[in-house]
């Protein structure tokens, strides 16, 4: 029942967003039985499982971590500890420090977003690099001079470049 209410609310949002004329035109198009292409399109759209689909890049970091818990416990422990400390603001408490950490890691063109989303993006990124880099990232996040010291950025660049080759 909640999904029906959510769908109705979204329909109401569309009703408010568009003009009466636009809405009437769509309603007329939907009510015409002779327009088979529209019916076919709506049938295809209805069959898509959009609300349940999650790409690997958008998968929650917590779920990704759970997938390596048994196969690589040391990596899991390092990433889970880092995630928890970042979320609790024990590490990198300000948004500026967190963004500087993203830059230090080499994450490109990161949009501003909520802290949990940023932390999850960092964890997803670190899932793809060697364990040594994860450990170095945790040490780096523990230090307080992310923006001042360029030597760690150079080290990370070297490690990340070597892994891409």
C-alpha cells in the first residue's frame, strides 16, 4: 500500500510541476485506444524494475564490505574500521578535510554530497586498490595535515598510476 501512495504522490508532483495544458495533452494521449505505440511504450516502462536495480558503482559500501568479510578479513577490517571512523567523524570531521582526502586519493571530479554518500564513495574506491594503499589511506586520514603535505599525494599518485598500468 505504501508504494501505491508513493506513486500517487509522485503523480501529484508531476501535476504541480507541469501546466494544465501539458497535463491534459498527456491524459488525452493516454486515453486514445488507437495509439498502439504509446501502449507498447507504457507496457515496456511498466515492466522495467527501476526501483530495485542497483549498479555495482552505486551499491552501498556496507554491502560491498560484507561481500569480502569471509574472503579477505584483514581488508574487510581495515575498510570497515575506516568507514566507521569517517562516518562518526573521528577522522576527517569537516567536509573540507573529507574532500581533501578524496583529492589525495585521486578521486576525480567528486561532486558535493552528503557525508555518508562521500564516505561510501571513498570505500567503494578503496575496494579497488591494493590493501597497502588502504592501510596508507587510513594512516593518512588519521593525520591532520592533508592539505599541507604534498609528499603523500605524490606517493599515492605513484601507487595508483602503477596499478593502472
